[in-house]
C-alpha cells in the first residue's frame, strides 16, 4: 500500500499543471529519496512509514489543488513533519527531504 501511495504522489506531481519543470524535477528527486527511506523504515516501523506516506499524499493533494485551501495544506504539512520528527537521527535523509518538501509547499 505504501508503494501504491508513493506512485500516486509521483503521478500527481507529474500531472500538476503550471508547475515549472525545474521545480517538478526537484520534487520528484526528493520524492525518490523519501521513497527509498520509507522502504527502509517500513521494515521496522510499518505504521510510521504508512503515516509518512499518508501525510505526504495529503500534502501533495492540497498543494496541487486548483482551488487552494491553506488551512488544509498547513494541517497536512504539520502531519508530515510530525510523522518524521522522531526519525531525524535514525533516518536523517528522510527528515531532511520532508523538511525541504514542506518548505517547497508540499
């Protein structure tokens, strides 16, 4: 299920209109990092890996909506950051990628 959700996120990023190609490529690169790190995390923390992908999907959905809902995006970003904060030391690439994604508006 986690991999399915990651593919959905990737598709949403690829299909978002009016997203500059350079930003799209950067987002897809960060997503690749998150995907790799979530796979590793899932072996020992399946529920946490699921939460991370859930909040990343919600954040991506809210950021790419034609009609923006800032409070929903903020809630999804907060959930994403809360879901990765315990892994700052053990999975620093995951944490850093999530921070950059949030800073880019996802």
